[in-house]
C-alpha cells in the first residue's frame, strides 16, 4: 500500500513514500551538475526548491566546473545548497 507503514527486517515500523527518479541538469555559479533527484507523485522540480530544507539531494552526480575544463567527476551523493542553484531543469 502506497505511503503505508511497513515492517523492516528487524520488525520496526517504517514509513515508505514512493518517489520517482528524475534526471536533472543543475547550474550553480561555479558548476554544471547532472544527476538524479527524487520527487513524490505530483511534485514538481520547483516544489523541491521551495521546500523548507536548505539542500537539494542529488545522486549519481557528475560535476563539470564552468571555470575550468576539468574532466567529469562522478559523485554518488551530493547535497547542493539551494542558495547556489541558478537553474534546474529536467534532462531529456
């Protein structure tokens, strides 16, 4: 059942909220970042930026510096401060 408590292997009650994995392109003042964010049903990218938290969690991120032609730098998890996000779009 969607959003209903389930039991973990240890028997503890946990709450699972299904999310969709969305590939995004994020521009900051310094870097271009490509990776994945996770949105709940009917949630938009703008909703993610307007949530109360300070950071956008991104998985499987690839960072390319705008100031240097540095090689791709893969990162499994990246927390991007929302104050530094210039643009976020869904990748095709």
